C-alpha cells in the first residue's frame, strides 16, 4: 500500500490508511496460509515437467469457461512459438474442473487443479491463484521465462513471449496507477525468472495505489524498474467485421492476441458467444485476421 505520507489529510481523517493496512495484513495472512496448501498431485506434476527448466512457460488460470479455454489452447498449438502452456484450474466446483481437465486432455496441455479458495472477491481469488502458481509451480520448475495469460486471450497471429520480452526483466500490458505507481495487467504479463527468483512476488491487488491484480508486486519488483526504459504491449480496440457484415468492437493485445473479455467471474459470454464462435471457425479455417479487423 501507499506510504503514510502519500495519503492526503482527508484520507487520514477518514482513517483510510488504517483501513488499508488492516485489509493488507488480513490478505497477507490469508495468502500465507493458501500458499502452504499442496494438492495431492502437485509433486507428480512438478516431477513430470522438470524438462521445462530454462524454457518458456505461459500459465493460464482457468475459471469455468471450457469453450474459451479450448479455443485458446487450440490456437496456441498453432501460434505460440517455443512456449509450453500450463493450465492451473481455479474453478469453484468439481463439475467445472472435470470439464476443464477434459479440454486440457484433448489439447495435450498440462493440467493442475489449484487448491480451492472460497471467496466472492474476484481480484483476491485471481491474485491468490497467481501467487500460488508462482511459488509452487514456477519456482520449482525454474523456467527461463514465465508469464500469465487470461483464459480468454486467444492468439490470432504467431506469438513468441520470450521474443517479446527480449532482454527486459518484464513485459506485458501496462497497468498505470496513481502517483507514478504501475504494474502489468494480470492477463498478459511475462517475466525473466532470473530477475524474480529472489523476490517475494505477490500477485494480490493494491487498491491504495489503484493497481489491480498483481499490483502488490510494485514493492518487490516494479518500483525497482525504470518504466521509461521499458517497452510495453500495445492495446487497441477495433471493429471486427464478419463476412456477413456483423460487426463488434474487439480488444487486440500486443497485435497478436484477441481478448474476448468479461467472461470470467462475471460471466457475460452468452450475449457474445455466437459472434465469437463464428469468428473462431473462420480463423481455424484459415481466414486472415487483417481482412476482418477494420482500420488496423
């Protein structure tokens, strides 16, 4: 959270710093307890993927959307260069986890169910899952490059996360907060392991700095970096027009990734499903994204 002098007098009168400190202490205690939980198959999962040391991995925190995940994994097989996608399942019920596991099995993607964590707080659930993944999967595997992808972020062009990272310690979509604080968007962020392995990364949010999931990494990581010296992924919102003329604005991340958006904890897939299913079929049949994106 912000330092004491970074709060205004009005915020101090409302005791906002005290409230934020208590919430952060609570979240840290909850996270510490969660990080100690170990699924029965964790050791087997780590032992089965030791070959990923010094390789590039992308972690997807799945959440109850098998259709989107299936599209993502199918596209990743064709578009994602030299990167292994690991699926860590944060779904709330066993039926959803079974469906996600079947999608992974069909796509040949490694699957691991995360320890259940019951909360209605979207950001806390996501941040807990990412933190657990880093400390219990990334650190033991020791990849050269690791990162996180939203489960509804679909590569529509060839993508190489390690190439996009280059020599930088971090790369992704910039999330700007207040007072020059910043982090990377939790749905598209990559890191060099040798730049983070000694750091106590914490992917929870820091709302006092106006930083969403991953914002707690301001302290151990982002505050040490020169933001002006780094490249970040661009993001554009463009009309996408299907051959029959139906059009919808879509989000394009880093020029390569289509973000469906809004289908995770607040499930808004149904009203947009037909459009994106038709788009999926077009792209899988070989359609050129440039011919569909208007004004790119």
